[in-house]
C-alpha cells in the first residue's frame, strides 16, 4: 500500500488494519509530518511492515513487485498553482505531453499526484484518492478526466455534496475516485453522497458510459438525474448571448461614487458594481440613482477639449500614483485607462451565490462589471418578450444547473447559463 502525501499516516494505518499482511509505504515531503507518521505506525504495531520516505511523490518510483499488486490510497495535498514552482509546472506539462496529453499550469497539486500515480503504478494496481472535486468541471481538470478514461482506469467517482464540507481545514468540495491502473471499463459508476457518512463501501453508483464521459466538458452534471426537456422549451443561448461584465483591474480607482468625482460626465457610466444591487432591485432595475459610476475613458485622449482634458489628466495622474497602470488587466489593454464597458444589457443576472441568480430587467440601461452577466438578444426583442424572458428564467433556473463549490456556493459561467432550458417566449408573445 502506498499513501502519497501521507501526513500523519491516518490512511496508511486504516489500510494496514484492513489488510493485515500488506507492506505499507508512506511518501511525505515534510520531515515533521514524516516523524508523526512513523510514530503513528509504530503505536499501531505496524512499524515492522512500514516505511516512511521523506521525498517528493512526483519523482518517486516504487520498486517492481515480485507478486501481488499495489493499492494507492490517500488524500493528495490541496495546494493551488500559485504556490507551485515553475520547475514543477514544467514537469507537469512535459510529463503530460509524454503521454500525448495537454496540461494547464493553473492546476492544483492534486492534479500532479494523479499524473505521478499513472507514471509510477503498474497495470492492475488499484487506488482510491479523495481530493477537491473541482477537477470534474474546470478546464485545468481536463488532464485528470483524460487520465481517468485512459491510464488511471477510473472505476467510480463518489461526489460529496458541497454542503457537507468534507475537509475540516479547507473550504473546498470533495470527490473520491476509485481506479484500476490500465483498465478501460465500458462504464464508470457516478454517485452523489449527501454526507461523508453516506459513502459506505463505495460499491454503488449510476453507471455512465465512457462515450458520455468523453463527450462531456463537465462531469458533475452527470451525477444528477437527467431533467426532462418539456415540449416548447429551448436553450437560453438560442435567444441570447451571455457575457460577463468588464474587468476594471482596479475597482478602487475606476469605480467612484456618483457625486465624488471631478471628471467629464461623458466618461462616467452608472454601473451595477455589486451583486446585492441586483438582488435589491428584485425583478426590475428602474433607476441608476443609487448606483456608483465606472470611469471609462476612451483610448484616444485627444478627443477631449480643454478643460475636460485637464480633468482627465488629473485623474490619470492619481490613478498612476495608485498603481492602476501596473496591474495585469491594465497592462493587457490597448490603453491602460480604458475599461471597455459593454453596452447596457436588457437583462442582468448575478452568477455566484448560495441562492438562485437574480434575474433583473435593466430598463434603467445600467452598465455592469464582472460581478454580473449581461443577456444580449441575438435578434432584437420587444420589451414584452424581454419581460417574459426574465420571468421564464426566474421560474426555470435551478441551482443544480450551475457549478457548486464548498459550502453550497453555486456559480454559473456564461456558457452554462446559455444552456439553461426555458419556454420559447417568442411564440405567441407580445412585442
């Protein structure tokens, strides 16, 4: 039995108790944790059949077994990409490429452990890892999803409901992947568990064919019962494109109070800058009186006449002193001071909360930044149709259609919102 990232060896002790003759190997990079692991194994009478290696699992290669197979079991460490060195990021991409796969350097450390396991294990070896569940859906998790289907030999995935918070020391979701190296089963078993106590023996789950998994960009929706599409319904994306609002790159500079400014009115745009402004508006945003303004200055400053140019220059000098020109977003704009707000969207929607999104008719013609999505009709729609569309979304939207994180926080990406099923409000509706 091999426990990568063993910590205090809790998984190894549990495995050693279940498999009384198994040889136990713990891989742990932290020497203090390794000392605790050795002590824990010794206290449980497993010192003579265990070893704790202080090394990096990504470079570990076990000795070939003379007989039997290896069980890989544990909780690979949850470390975000910001804390991973460039050396190891290069290892990830190069190792994935050697298997004909692509890897994103935005991946967390648990993704590295999946890849390292495929590299180290032999056909027929088995395993069960519990990790953050985000690899099921996010773009950088595509590498793990491909490994599950080819290499890891995924057998089952048990997704713990986000409200359960399976990790006491991390605000993240949890999923258990059971695998057999080298196998290619025709189906994988997928299951949702409301609590960790519901996990049981990990032998249950709904079988999902490989073909569906290969086609799906996100796997979490496959763990839910398929919703029947009623007659007369269409995807929202057939009527509207959904766009997240602009990123200012420095809200403290570009978002100002309605009266606290000294700028030409033509560069100040009433804007929804907080999700709570949409929740407070309920169904309709009728006025911009209580909204803040976003400063959106054209790239060409020569368009301003005096004294407006002087007022703009004073603002830009202050913005520079605050470092607004140095941020990542500002450095990648054609002009660092030009936010590039979208035109007003007739319908605005929040996209991240522990409740269904607020769907708001924007009759006030407010702009929005990246705390909200804007729904832009593909073809002109009359006010009556837009009202019906907003009503239909409020009635149809389901938190299960979004991407749920730890603690029940649900997020709707633009393309996910476009896939929402709604009644076709353009049929026999007012103009």
